[in-house]
């Protein structure tokens, strides 16, 4: 009977450990994903600014027929 209890205790400890590791892995994955999204958005904003400024610098004057 004691051996059965110790097996149940071991199984309970393993299940608790697996659950805590799963939560930690999920939290780490969420943080990593959040950081990648932030990095992608920062790169997108930088590229957009560069393209906008290049368009301003390389635009020809008086290309409109209204002037």
C-alpha cells in the first residue's frame, strides 16, 4: 500500500512540475513573440520614413500642370 502511495505522490509531483514548466514556456513564448512584433513594427516604421524622405528628396520640382 505504501508503494502505491509513493507512486501516486511521484506522479502528482511530476504532473505539477510539468504544468509549471508548461506555464513558464508559454510565458516565455509570449514575451518572445511580443519582442519580435515590436522589432518588426520598428523596422516597418523606419523603412516607411526612409521611403518618404527619399520620395521628397528625389521628387522633381514643377511636375504638376497646375503651376
